[in-house]
């Protein structure tokens, strides 16, 4: 299986600059751009397949390319709200598995996607290294749906980064680790 590819990033951050300024007790606007960048850095550290959480925070769309058609596909993240499967047929034309034939369920190691036996296995484009792709939306939802503990962890991380711009201290304090702990998605 190839690495997942980000198709559409989140349209908003889990926390706002104004919220982080309140948490960090910053009452002027001169550092708004800096704090916005620190929010991006903090979220990047936690978010997505390669982030510390191992899961998506705010809804975003990913694509998993596959070398062959499969009836069962295990996606490496939880909190999936939509799945679409496409493939390149024997002529190289893009086709889609009908939505009615695709189901997805939470599984111990991520999300299990199944394709109904009612859908005949398609002939795939030869020579195509990854003729099948699974596009999925993952995350808690919009920013309002993100658990409060994760928002507080991001606030704390932004405040730590703001106070220690030289990067001399460890940015993940025991407090932050405690807040994110219940939401970390670890693969066994």
C-alpha cells in the first residue's frame, strides 16, 4: 500500500488566533501573524497520519492508492465520515464503485472499508502502479466539534512556542501529553 495523500486540507483550524491570544495573555495585535503561524505548527505536530495523534482533527480529505482491487481495505485512521472508491478500468478510463456497494466501519486498527460482492471485480488498467484509489474524509468534523481537551492542548502548545521562540525547551509538556493522551490513535 502506498502512503496516504492529502487531497483537501481542513478549511479551518481547530482554534483561532483570538482564542490563543486569550490563553497566552497577549492583548495586542502586533503578533497575530506569528501566533497564526504557531497555530499552524502546533496543529501540524498533532494532526493527520504523521502527526502525534495519528488521526485527523478537523475534517480533511485523503486518498489511499492501491495496486489492486480489494473487497476489504483497512484505512489507517478513525473518525471517517465519507468514502469513495475509484479505479482505472482496462481502457484507462476512471470509474467509480457505486456508493451503495461501499460500506465502512470502525475497526481496531483504523476504519474497515468493504465492497459488496454484488459489485463485480473490475478489470484494471495494466501497467498502472496504483489503479485503485480510496478517497475519504476524516476528522472530528468542523472546529466546533473538536474535543475541548485537544483545543486546550493546542492553546498550551502555542503558548509554549510563543514564550520559547528559540526552541530551547521541550514543547510537549506533561500537561499537553495528558490532554492529548486519550485521543492518540496508536496502531498495534
